[in-house]
C-alpha cells in the first residue's frame, strides 16, 4: 500500500481547527460544548464536543468535495481497490438506497435476494423499481437463509433480460458469503450492473484468510459499514464504485439527495482514520482477530449443548465462503431460544452479544477484542451451559419441544403489487390473524437481522401469520408496521 495511506487529511484539519480556538458563530448550537448540559459534557468529554462541527470554511463539503474530504475519499478508493469511494454518514442503509436509485428508474426491474435488508425495500418504495426476488438458500440446521445460488441467478437472468442490475447481500449477518466472482461474471455477461450490500464486510479486503471482497470480485458498486467490524463510528459507512457500468454523475447526484447537508465531523473523521488503520495495519490486526475468533469457536464447541458454526458450513447451499470473525452460536440442545440466551448473557453476566434469533445468537469478534475478553466469553458460556435459569427457560424448553427443532421459515409470499404501489395505496387496518389473502402495505421486519418477512405489495399468507405468531411468542421484536405488536396490520384497501 502507498505510503500516503498513513495520512489522515480530514482528522488533521479537524484537530487544527479545535486547537486554534476559533471564535464560533456557526452550528451546532452547543458552541463546541459551551452550551451543552453539564451531565452530557461530563459524560462524553469536552474534546468530543469541541470537535462536533460541520461544513465550515476549511472542512470541505461532503456534497461537492474539493479539499480534505476529496483527498480522504481518494485514499479510501486506493485502500479498497475502487475507482471512487464515497463517505456515508447515514449508514449503509443510505448506501443501499443510493446504489439502487443510481442504476434503476421507475418501472425498471432489479434482481435481488428476498433476504435483502429493509433499506433495500425502502429503495424500492422510493424509486418505484420492481423487484425480481430470488429465494436464498435455507439452512435447516442453523434455521437461517444464506446467499443466492449462481444456478438460480442464471435462470432468473435468462427469464428477465430487461432487468437493470443484480443486487446481492454478502456477507450475511451470520457470516456466509456468496460466490461473488461467478455472480459478477454472470451479471456482466447478461449486461447488468452488479451491486453488493457488503455492509458486514468492511474488513474483508485487508486479509487473505477472509472471503474475497466485493471490489476484488468484480462488483460495480458495494457498500461497507465501516462501523460494524472495524473502527468507524456508528452510522459511518462507505460506498465504492468500480468500472464503467454505473454512471458516476448519476450516482453522485443520488448521493446528494440521501446525504445530510450537516454531516457530523466526528463521523467523517472516523471514516478517515478507520481507512488509515486498515490500510496500514489491517493485516496484523485481523490476523489476531481471526485467531481469537477461532480459539473462541473451538473452546465453546467443547461445551456440551452448544454449537458454534464456522468454516465447516462452506459448501452448503448458499455458502461459498465464511467470515470466521463471526460466531453464530446455538443453545437449542439446552432448550433455549436465541432470544433467551441474549437476555441471560446480559442480565446475569453483563455480556451483550450482537443479535439473537429463534435458534441462534451471533457474537462479533473484532479488532477491538483481546485475549482477556475472549477468555471471559468462553468462561461465561461454560457457566451458562451448566446453569438453570428460572426466568423463562422452562417456557423455552416447552416451546422448542413443541417446535421439534424442525421449524422452517415460511415460503416467501407472492408479490401482487410493486412495493411503491402498495405503500402509497389507500389502506385498511385489519386484525392480523384475519388478514390472509390481503396485500400488505407495510414493511414487517423482525429486528435484528432487519430482513423483512413481509414487504409492501406481497400477499399475506396463513404460513406467515402462523410463523410470526410463533416468533412473537418467542420474544421477537418487530420493526416497520404501525402496530409492532402485530395485533393489526395495514393492507391495501
């Protein structure tokens, strides 16, 4: 990597501004902490408040970068192997939406997996684009969807020759990655732009033992959540562009719509330094991270009743490779749902994992972890497996016994209208249990992982009603609908 990767142009200018003690008559209103409530200032520190500025003279304009942001984005493009990189301060959700709106117009088709993040559904609503869904590969042991198969993709490409793009999620929340190189070749063979929601892969490019990154595999656009697994602040992400299939002017025009006109300087600075850290020390940091994750996986797998999935799932349908920094753990043999494991770890051991679902929890091992934290994680799972908790475990035992551990995700529902048509249509509120056969007008998303089980325009099926009833009983949280309890739902009138 070029020596210039040691540079942090944005952070350096921000430090300089704070040190100069310039008398400020600009936003934000707390005036670099002088007007902030003491309780808040004492908690986060005056240094952070002093650095909370936005687009003023010398700090460049994220909508039309000509100075330090331009330089920082050029360094990011070099580091990630892209032609152009763009800083996002609205998270990868805005990146997914920008990717889709930059290549598709209202009425166009886009090929995408049905387990895409809800932000992609949001892009369909905003754009009027018509999704052509591909069923991802289901894993009955983990009870999760992985990625799409290349065979299904090629059949879909032949059936929908006018589709503008192929949109893929890789890695998934659980660590599975798609065969990106083959998908890139297929997409380009059929004349499509290839877009990758790589929110969970900001680290992949920087270590040879990790799955191939989207940019290295031939994607035209990809999004990385710099905050998820490396050192960016929450909400900070990057969007990368490579090749000539996507019009750069259109992309930049779309980004101007989605990006805030008051970007937080702390988020932008964190993108600058996260890139520098990965470009200059990523390989050594990730070597340690991978070793810690593999050690945790090996030790937790020795505990009776627990199972941590890893590279052994490579070769399963929809699993071309696996990100070993992810620890998907199931305690279903001990009679616990994933939701209950998460609560027990937090309430009894003061450990918070990344997410839980019906059967699994997912722990992330990152560059911020050390042997000390990994040892505690292993020790806690040993204690957990040998303990019996009264707060719901008996209920979970009976619940999982009733499921017979063989429950399957419901078939994805038929699409009757485009997401936009259904979302803006006149609606009627019904009891959810009586809504089978009606067209949903809301996004219904178990969260995490943030994958909609119902999208606007899809027919509500009896299988989905029964499945959601079961998930709610198990403790799932629903985002999206007006009534998150799912007693009622809005349908197209």
